[in-house]
C-alpha cells in the first residue's frame, strides 16, 4: 500500500492534476491503479477503491489517510480470503 500510494496518489495524481484538474486526475490515476493489478474480475472494485483513495488524497491534501485506508482495505480483503479457506 505505501509504495502504491506514493506512486499513484503521490506522483501520478498531482502531475495529472496540474494539467487537467482534480476530477480527471482522480479518474485517470484510478483507472491506471485498477489496470495495474491485472485482475479483470476485480477491476470494478479496484477502480472504486482507487476513486475513493484519490478523493481522500485530494480532500485531505495528504497521503497518510490514503495509505491508512489502503492498508485497511488490504487487511479486510485478506481477512475475507482467509475466512473462506477450508482447512482439513
């Protein structure tokens, strides 16, 4: 989450925002974020997360809330996956 946030919301988002404004920058960086995971089935969910993380970054003007939310999302996702394991 830290490296992804530094790249997508720390570098990509601001550089696009300088040229096109906040809304297009959030949309473009979120599309790139979702596509970078190479998960067709998960693309819509990753896009939604990217949009939320981008909006948080723009609203707070800080990477820390986006990093925390990204870590929480990954933690919940991991917990759900582990809960689905059938051991035995």
